[in-house]
C-alpha cells in the first residue's frame, strides 16, 4: 500500500520536474496532468477521498484540458526550444534551490517539534469517508465561502467570456 | 468682542471668493474688488495701531476657542508687540501691491485671487498663537506663492517656483516634526504657543535617533531654526531667493522680500526664543556667525550681480543678516533693532522692488550690464528725475544712511550686538557689510542712473500717478521712521523687554 | 526501501513533495517564457499548498477543515485558469505571440 | 537758548525740503530760500557767539528721549536704562564752530548764487548745500556721538551728491562714489567706535563721557582683545582719517574737486573735512586717557601733512593744489591734536576754514573767469582780476605762515607744541621735522600757485582776453574771508605772542581754556615742562619763520624770477617726481589691486560659488551623484543581474529614481525574480535572527 | 434555514443586496441584450449607496462573530465596508462618463465591480484563513479581468496579464504560507491561531517566519507594498482609468483591512490601555518600519521622471502605502487611528486625482503630462480640484492629506522611537512634491498651445467638487472623523 503512495509521490515529483524543465510546453502540460494524478493518489492516501475525486475531475478533466486547448489555439508554441529558456535559468534556479533549502530546513525543524495525531487517530481519520462530512461542512460551517465561491465563479465566467469572446 | 484679527485675515479670502465668482471679461472690476479687499484690512490695521496698548507685553485682541478637541488644537489669534509691526507691514504692502499689479493683463482673476489668498496666509501667520494654526497658515502661503511665481513670473519662472516650493516645504516638514514633537513632549499636550513657552518644558529631555540619545530642546531648536532659516533666508539655505525674487512679478517680489522673509525671523522670535530659551542661548554663537555670513555673503554676491533685481534680492540676504545679528545679541537695543529692521527692510526693499518693476515695465530688461558686456542703462537720471529721486531715497535707506529708516535699525543692531561682549569680534567683521552695502548700491546707482545717457532709453517715461501713489507711503515711512522711529519702536518695546528677561 | 516507504507515508513525505512542487513551481514561473508555462507553474504552487493542507489535515489536526481549504484551492485554481487562459488568448490575438517578455510596453 | 540753537540747523534743513520738493517751481529756482536760511542760521548763531565774547563762557544743554528701549528689571518693572537720549550741547567750542560755519556757509551760498548761475539743476544745488549746512550745524550742535554720526553721514551724502553734481561726467560720478566709499571706510569704523563707546560707558553723550573719564571709567574693559579705550580711540581716529582725508584714506579729496567750486570751498576745505578734526577735539579726553592713541594721531597727521604737501608741488590744476594743501593743513591739525596741542589744533581748524574758503572761492572766481583749472593756461591775471588777486594773496600769506596773518598764529603754535612734544618724549623727532618741512613746502607751492596764476605773462591769450573780475555777490565773500585771514581776529596784530601780549586779543584762548576745563583736560604743567614749552615755542617761532621764508624765496626765484628753472628742480627730484605726480600710486593700489583684483574677483567668485556650488552640488547634486552611480551600476548589471538592466534606457532623464526604475523593466517575470530575491533575503535574515 | 443562518445572512444584508442586483443585471442583460446603456453604471452607484444604507440599518452594531467565527462584524469591518461601498459607488459614477468603458460592456463592468466589492467586504470581515483567501482571490481574479477590460487595447491586456501572473504567484505564496501556518497552529481561525502562538512563547522555529514572509507576500501584493509593488505602476497605467481609480483605493484598503486584522488579532494582543502588543517572540515593528521606509522611498523615487500622469499616481499610491505602514510601527491606537484616517483622506484625494486623469484621458485620449498642458485655464474647476487633490497628496496643510501625515508622524513621535523613520517620511513628502508639482505645472504654469474653449460637464464637476470638499474640510476640521476612527478601533474583535 505504501508502495503505491511512494510511486505516486515519485510520479508527482518527476512529472513536476518535467513540467519545470521540459522545453516543449505541450509535454510540460501533459506531464502536469501526471502530476495532478499523482497528487490525487496522495490525497487518497491522506484520507481525502472526495478531494482525490475532485482533483481528478477539476484538474485533470478541467484545467489541463483547458490548457491543452489553449496550447492548440496558439499552436505557434511548438517552436519553443530549451535554448530559449536557458540563458535565464541560472538566477531562477539559484532562487528555487534557495527556497527549497529554506523549506527543507523549516519543515524538518517543524515536523520534529509538532504535536502530531496518534497512529490510531490517523488510522481512524484515513478510514472515514469524507464526502458526507465535506457536504455538511460546506453547507454548514463553511457556508459563507461556499456562497462566495459561487459569486466568484460567476464573475470569473462572465469576465473570461468577455475577454475571450470574439468581437 | 469684535474679532478684528480674524476679520482682517479673512476679508481677503472673502475677496478671493468674490473675485473667483466674477465674470472673466471685466478685469477692472476684479481689480477694484481686490483693492477693496485689501483696503479694509489696511483700515482695520490703522485701527489696531491706534488701539494697541503699548505698555503691556501680553497678547491683545485675543480670539480663542477650541477647534480640534482631541488634539487640544485651538483657534487662537492674538497680537503682541512682536506681531503688530509685521501685521501692519503686511496690510500696507498688500494694499500697495494690489495697486502696483494694475499692469497685469492676463489671468487677472487668478492673479488677484491668489494674491488675496496670500494675504490671508500672511496675516494668519502673524496672528496665530497656536502652533497648529500657525503651521496651517505658514503652508497656505506657499500655494498662492507657487502659482504667482510660476504663472506670472519671468523666463525661468517654473524653475524658480518649484525651487521655492521645494525649499520651503523642506523647511516646513522639519517644522512639522518639531510641532508634533512639542505637542507630545509638553505636559499637558498642547499646541498653544504661550503655554509651550511656560516652564522650560523641553530642557533635559532626550530623544533617541540611531541609538544616540539627543537633547530634545536642541533638536527642536535646530529643526525650527532650519525651517525658519530657509524662509529668512539664512546662508546656506538662501539659493531659492535670488531665483524666486528675480522671476516673480514685481508685486510678488515685494511681498516676498517685504513680508515673507520676515516670517522666518518672526518665527524664530516667536518660537525658538520663548519656547526654547536655553537652546537659543546655546546656539547664539552659531546664529551670530550665520548672521555675519549672511551680511557679508549677501553683500559680496550683490556686488557681482548684473541683474538689477538680483542685486536687490541679494541685498535682502545681506539685510536679513542684520536681523539675525540683532536677534542673537540678546540685548535690548539689538533685539529692538532687529525687529525694527524687519519693518524697515520691509519698506525699503519694497520700494526697491517696486522701482525695479517700474523700469522693467518700461524697457523689459533689468540689466545693469547686459550679458554681452554692453551697458544696460546709464544716465537715465536726466530723463526720469522723479524716479531717480525716489530710487535714491530707497537706496540710501537701504544702505543705512542716517536720516532714513535703515540706519536706525542697523545702528541699534550694532549697538546692541556690540554690547554683548561675546560677539564683539563678529560685529567688527559684520560691520564690513555696512561698507559693502554702500558699495554695491552706489555702484549700481552710478551705472544705471548716472553718467552719459544711454541713447536706447532716451524716451523713457517717468513714473505715472499710480506708481507714484504706491511709492509715496513707503517714502514717507522711510523718512519719518528714519528721523523718529518711536511710532514703531514703542509698539514692540514692552514685548521684547519681557522676551529678553528669559535670557538675562 | 522500507525506510523510504515509511517516509513516503509520513507527514514528512507529504511535506517534501509539497516543497518540491512549490520550488519547481517557482522555477517554472520564473523561467518559462511562455505565458501558458507560467500558468503551469502557478498550478504547481497551488497544488503544493493543497498537499500541505491535506497532509496537515490528517497528521496535525485530524479535522477536515484542511481538506475544505484544498477543495477551495482547486476551485479557485480552476477559476483562475479560466481567466488566465482568456487573458492569454486575448494576448495572443493582439500580439500573435504568447511570449511573456513581449508584455513589456509599460515599464520604468 | 539751546532750543533756539536748534533753529540753526533747522533753517537749512527746511530750506532743503522746500528746495527739493518745490525748488524748480519757485522764482529764481529758490536760491534765495537757501541763502536766507543760512543767513538766518548765522543770525541765530551770533548771539551765542557774542555771549561767549562778553561772558567768556557759554554752556547750555537740551535733551530729549529719542528712542525708548524699555528693559525689564528683575522685579519685572520696565526701566529706561537703554533709552537713547539725544540733545544739543552748546559750549565754547560749539559757539566758535557755529559762527565759523554759518559765516563761511553764508558767504559761500552767496558766492554760489553768482557762480552757479544758469546751471542745470540749480535748485538742487542749493537744496544739497542747504542739507549739507544742516548736517554740519547739526554735527556741531550734537551733544552725543549718535546724532554726531548721523550728521556726519549726512554730510557724506551731500558730499557724494555735490561731487557728482555734474552727473553726466564720468569722472565726476567716479569721484563722488570714491569719496563716499573711502569716507565710509572710516565711518564704519567710527561707528564701531561709537558702539564700543556705548558698550563701555553706556552712553554716547559727550558730557557724560567726560565725567566718566574723569572718574577713571573704562580702563579695565577689553574689546576684541584690545583695551577698550585704545579700541575706541583708534576707531574714532579712523573716522577722522576718512572724513578729514588723512593718510592713508586721503585719496578721495583731490578727486572731490570734480564738484562745483563753491562746494569745494564749503565742504572740502572749510567745514566737512574739519569735522574729522572737530571729532578728535571732542573726543580728546578719551584719546588722552588711552595713552597709546595720541602718538599715532600725531604721526598720521605729520605724515599726511608732509606727503600731501609734496604732491601739491607738482600739481598744475589750481583746485588740486588747494586740495592737497587742504589735506596737508588737516594733517597739521591732526598732528596738533596728537601732540597735545589741543587749542592750537582747534584754532588752526578755524583759521584754516577762513583762509581756505577764501582761497577756494578765489580759485573759483578765477576758473569762472578763464574757464580752465589748469594753471599752465593762466598767468598774468593780476591786472584783470585785482580783487580776486588781492584776497587770494592775503589768504596765501595766511596759509604760508607769514606773521600778521591768522595761519601763522595757529601753525606756529602747533609746531611749537610738536617741538615741545619731541623734547618731552624722546625719539619722536620725526613729528616736528615733518611739520617744519611741510611749513616750508607749503609756502613754496602756495606762492608757486600765486605766481603761475596771477604773475608773469598770459600763457593762453584767448582765455586771458576773456578774463574779467566777478560781480559783487562773488567778490564780497572774498573780501570778508580775506579780512578774517588776519591774525588780529584771533590773537593779535602779528600773531607773535611775545609781541602781541602788549595788546592782547585773548578771546580765543580764554574760550579754549574754558572748554578744556569742561572736558577735564586743563593743563597743569610742572615748572620743568613749562620751561620746555616756553623754550620750544621760542625755537619754533624762529624755525617756522625761517622755513616759510625759505619756501617763499625758492618759489619766487623759480616761478617769479625764473632764475631757477622748474625743469631743473624736476630733474633734481629724479624718481621722486613721477612718484609725486602719481600721488604715490595710492589710487592704483586701491582701485587697481584692492578693488578690481581683489574685491570684484572675490564677488564674482562668490556669485559663481552660489550658483554652481551651493545650488548645483548641494541642492541639485543628488542628480549628479545618481548619474555617477549610474555608470557604476551599469557595469554591475551586465554581470550580475543580467538583462534586468539591459533594457535600461540611456535616455532616461536623470533623477533619484533612476536606479529604482531600472528594476521596473516591464517584464513580469523580472518582477517576480526580484520579489523572490527579497523574500529569500528576508528569510535569510530571519534565519540569522533565529540563531 | 435556521434562525442562526438568518442571523448570519442579516449580517451580509448589503452584500446580499449587491448579489441580487448582480444576478438581476445578469438576467436582464441576458434577456434583453439591447438594453445595455451607461445607465447601468449609474444604477450601480445607487445600489452601492443602498448597500451602504443597509449596512447602517440592518447590520448589528455590537461586535460579534458570525458563521461560527469565520467572519466578525465589528466597527472595523463596518468601517471598511462603508469604505468599499463608497469606493464602488464613486468608481461606477466615474465609469458612467468614461469613454474607456464601452457601452456594450456595461453589464460586465458593473457585475465585476460588484463582485470585487463583495470580495473586499469578505476580506475585511474575515477572521479565518480560508475566508480571507476566498476574499482575496475574489478580488484578485475579478481584478485581472477588469484590468484587461479594454480588451482591444494592448496596454490594458498587458496590464491584465501582468496582474494575473503576479497576482497568481503572490496568492500562491500566500496560500502556501497559510498551509504552513495551518500546520503550525493547527487552526484556520484567528483566535485559535493567536492562542497557539501565545502559548508557544516564541518557540516557533523557522517555519513560522517562512509562513509569515509568504503570507506577507500575498498581503503586500494587495496593498502593493515593497517588495510586491512592481505590478502596480504597469497595471494602473494599462487599466482603464475608472478601473485604475478603483484599484488604487478599493483593493488596497481591503488589503490593509486584512493586514491590520491579521496583525492585530493573530500576532498581537490587546493591552489594557487599548493598545496592542506583539505576541512574545514576534517583534515585527522593526520589520514593518523597514518595509514602510523602503516602500515610500521606492514609490517616491521611481515617480520622479515619469511623464505619464497615471503612472505618477500609481507610484505615488505606492508611496502612500509606505506612509500608512508607518502608522503600524507603534501598534498603538493613535497610529492605527491615523491609518484609518489616512485611508479616508487618501480615498477622497486619490479618487479625485484619478478622476481628473480620466477626464483628461477622455478629452485627449492620452494621459501624459503634455495632455494636461494649460487645462487649468480652459477648465478652471478641473484645475482647481486637481490642485486640491495634488496638494493634499503632497501633504500640504489645509488639506486632508496633511492631517493624515500629521497623525501618522505624530503617533510615531509620541512613541519616542523610530525617529529616523519619521525623518525619512518627511523627506519623502518633500521629494514627492517634486513629481506632483509637475502635474500642476502642466495644468497651470504652461499655457495651452492653442486656445481652446473646453467645458467641464456638470456631471464631472459635481463629482470632483464632491471629492474636493471633503479633502479641504477634513484638512480643516477632522474631529468627527477622528473620533469615528477611534470608535472603529475600540471594538476591534
């Protein structure tokens, strides 16, 4: 069981590396899809079953497809080469590594001192199905953000349509 | 009680509003409204002069009520012997300048509106007894001044206006800091200048800056002083002055030199002296040195000028040096002389600027020596005798000729300063300024008025009735105060005497 | 290997993946000349955050509030992607390119 | 009486006001106003003088508070300690000065009516000399140094206006400004002296000053590192040096001859220049009290007298000769005061005023007649202008020190005093030496002038032909002044004491004794000193007669008989001649070096400094600095920050935000890079903070 | 619907009203596409005002937490909600007369504006990380669209793109920071977070600082403070003027609301005398001081040398954020009151200044300094109002901007420390004059090349004067507003 998780994690990170480094945007987007899938698996193992599904539906089914569409619409993009990126990569690379180093240090330190759930509680948490809980939460204590996001989505939709619609 | 000071302050503002409401196509109406709006304060000024109690050092014609409660800011107006000469000078010069500006042709409405606004600001500064109110009026003056120089000025007007504005703003933000500081470090928190002056509130307190603990009162003193010094202007903060004076239209130069410069020294006497007497004593040497530098530096620079107006402008730098020297002497004669010099310089420089303006209106240049080295004027005494005569009076008054007003104040300043054993050497050096003052003014007089007539100007017209009208009151003042200065001196005596007790 | 597997299922593992995604997201955002590529980077960063939330939700609090946040992150990411792609398409229509460096008429 | 005495000054002042404002519209351009005013003054002065003559002593004062400067005492009460009080002081000196000044001025006014007739700005001329008279009379009447100084300056102004009366003539306006500025150097220092006096004694009133000095005040005060009395004395002396044209500030007086001749007579001979000496006399107690100043005064006087006399020898302009002689005579007076011969000094002031006024007016008469001032174009005028000649000759005799004339009396006494001084104080032999030499030279050049002007043949026939005697208004003043040049007016018929004491006319000496008593300087000589003085005066009498005679003799053989050629003398003088001709190069030094090379250069430097340095560097300088930084950072960019700065445009306006704005490349990823960099720096900082 | 939900909804009455209107617009527009007119904007103004009225009438006055602690309703929230409604009303009023917003896009414009307003309200009220994130994203995402509202305009599109990328990354940072903070404290609710932090006694480790920095990144982006200010000039310049007007005030204030609330309730605790104190181990005041200093220096210095007035104002708005942050340094009531006052003053003067730019842009089609040349003479009311706004922005007395600075500087001087910051602040306000005055120079000191008779429509005149009057009045008499701000703070939950 842990093997699957490990594989998913490796898949996630490896795909993310491709997303980061592959010169071709098309490949990058396709590998982003794999990353999302890997993350979905991770969610599943973290007891977020609903979320894993949502991840697949929203990200894999929605966002990535949207991106791919956009790439197709602007197909000029096939021409981009790695060479175009390289001369600007040193500083970002240094920065990213620095960020990673800080994250490592910080998280390492944090995990060591953080009061964590007991293994039993973890087990219980993982095994509880979350969909119903989520539904209650969204219409209960988290009603406000839920309502808000509807307005947000309405706005985003109207806005996106206004921008993308041909004259 | 009739709020005479407020009325004097706000009548011009009212006039400004009326002018803004007037139609654009009737400039004469605008002018007459402006005349009325300045004549009324002048008339009230005369009333003030008559009813001013000369025997007391306390504030008179006081108006006081709460304005902004949470900060204990009051609307507090009042005058004492220190302010009244300045108030009188302000109303007089404003009135004369309105008349002297008759020749402004474009943007008449805006010009007069700004001018009246300026008068409100000036009056307010001299009447305000609350630091916040003072600061408000102090800054209010900047705005019309900026526009007056920038719109109706000479060739380099924009540069001059911006320079003036930036310099003064620099000074006033320091003042702002001190104001806020004084408020919070006084007990109880107050902006009331008279309360602040009680009890040496800031002595011995310190404030931290970059880890250094600095004495509060000296810091305040320096902040205020720089703020005021820029206005005076004290060397080395003076470089805005030649620009602003030269580029400004005539009447504005008159106000600048006649009233605005005095605000600096007035401020020092109103704030630095009574509120921070210990720091003032501490800095007296420094002030004295700056005063002497001002005298000499201004004079030397004036001597090198080829532009008539610039020469007069630098002469102001020099003359304001006397005021600083007098103030810093802490003697009765010196301080009285300084305040008198503020008044007298107001009248004599106003004359000079008006006169320069008159000639500029006619020939559209002011070169003593043109940039190409040829003569700008020369020998015009024969074509404009009256003008020459008045110029001579202004000039001699300015260089401190006995019998004219400048002498009395300079003499008092020197007598006073010399009576303080600390400063005798400075006075000896500073006295060189008397000499130089005569040198550059007479040299200018020689090159412009005397000698063979420059044929370019043989058709020059002498002064007309309007110009004469603006100059006569000043002429009379210059001569009368030169012979008998008591009409002004006795206004300030008691107040200054009380002020000086802080330093004995 | 066992050790690795242990690690992968622990909080550390999740956080490590999140951190990697975050760093790579930053790298991607900073290096991609392609406007859509930048968007990819942003998505990575958002996913990193989501992973963290989910992980903390399980290991730290044992509540589902973290998962709720993750859900909202997803929704917002979708909305953002929609708007972003609309903007990019408009950009492409106006300039015939989606090179991010081309968007620099306004500067200094 | 003191109040009425004010009228003496007020009459001319009113005349000035009337003339200045309405003169042009009055009939005759109002000359009568001025003339009547000054005669009025004379009339008012006469009773004061007669009182002096009849009672031998006058003393009146009258004071008002001019400026009230309240101070606060510890008790909180206002006091008036600092008030400035002014007033009128009439004593013996005043009375004599008043009568002299009003008389001379009246006569000169009268003379001017004829001399200035038809001139442009005729009314202003009268206005100015009225104002001048008012100034001089005010000065004489002043009981304190402040009003004294005001009048002093007022005269300076009039001098300026009158020298530059022909304002279209460049030389005239140059001379006027030179006069004003040169005297102002002295005036400024004098004013400092007043300030110092005010500081030390708390007053500037003469009588109070004398009193304080008698009580020994002021000895322990220091000013700017000097003993106060020395400081004040020196400053007062500087005032005198400026006003009375003493070495080294004498340069203005010869140039002042650019003014109309009556002005020269009035201001630059009879009155204003004498004011300096009058000041020394008024301040004599103070000078005496300081000990160090008097010798300096004496030397200044002696040197001036001698140097000026030498220059006078080579002058060809008749007025210049008189001008230098004036300087020289003023030097005598100053020397007299310096050696303690206070009374003779004052006497010389008075006698000199009369005969020098006479001389100047005569020269004016001559100039008016021949329309030139160059003596080389004159000659043989004796027959054409007999009255002028006679009066001028009398005055010349007086100035040359011929017994029987007034100049002899005073000069002889001064020389006697100088000799006595050098006998009393070893080492000061130069003072009498120069004095006697000057006496001889004076006689020489004065006679040279007479000979060149009136004797011999006419060198310019045309001018000679047109020459004529002047109208009565001009000759009467000459005659009156000539009459005053006789010794008998002041002392006795001959002026030689040993002869005159049979029939003494002692009013002057009496008056002076009274004055000295008032000032607290009455001499009580020891018997030895008495003997020395007696001896010195005897010796001086002989010597002065001898040198005067010698001077006249040489002059006669050179210029009258032409036995000795002037050219020969010139050759004998060698390099001295050009030195004299150029007046020791004083003008060149002052104007060429001090003013043009020094002052003006300095001014221009400062003006440029103001514009360039303070303004540009301190105010606008931040721009330059940024511009400098721009190039450094420019290199830094290429290497480190890569393209962030590459697009930095070279044509961006210089400004404080230049560098910052380079970060705003317009590329959003650059922004992000920068942001992340800052974040990392912040984290780094936080990390450091944690350790 | 439970009574509790109704109670909660009542809190949101104004926002619900806005939402209804928004849906109404959407529906009406969909049904009758021909009805699109500029009037939509005017109606939006009215609706925003109605929302303000509802806020006064319907929303409870006592400070209280709603939605189970997700949001709070206290004076602070209310203050900002008034502020946002006002801003929205003014912005849509400005848009009414602007040619930059096409008639056919009026529905979208109003809808998006109101969405953003709702988002801002949520930001101000949020007491929970999730809600805050929602609010911020709501404002951001819609703002991206609004910035690119002139969809055929290159600059507008570019603005939108930059805003999007920068905003996306910034919010990514922020949410990552939230996740760390969540992990650290174990809660999303402010009070619980504060409780954990207080209990931790300063032993947080690096991760806390990391989270803090990242969260700051997100919030600083909203208020455009250093180092997240880069987008502001470009976006303001590119966005249509009415929208830039809105951006420069609304979202910025919302960012401040969020920042203040988080700082004061999570990282600080209230002291007995009504001031705040940083939780043990977190001393952020120095950092805030440095950020404030950098922000104003960057804003002011960069503004020098600009020729586009909108850009100048954009940089100036950065500088103003710097001034406002100064008020946070001392964490006492006077400083926070000063910030609130400053926001009010800033709102009026900045809206006004941008409005004038909008008028000029309509008139001339561009907004560089040359476009302003001599306009003061042809349209005196415009010129005078601009003068008032500019002087107020500079901080010249008699105008509200001065009082803002006066209060801010005063609060620091009162505390006795950070004198250097005050000095820097005043020097900056001198520097700022240098570029502000260029605008006035163009308007008044330069003469128009050709005399043209222009007339300012009454519609603009009313609006401008309407903003100029409070700018002057607040400069002369500010007691009521000051007391209002004090009250606002006194019941901060």
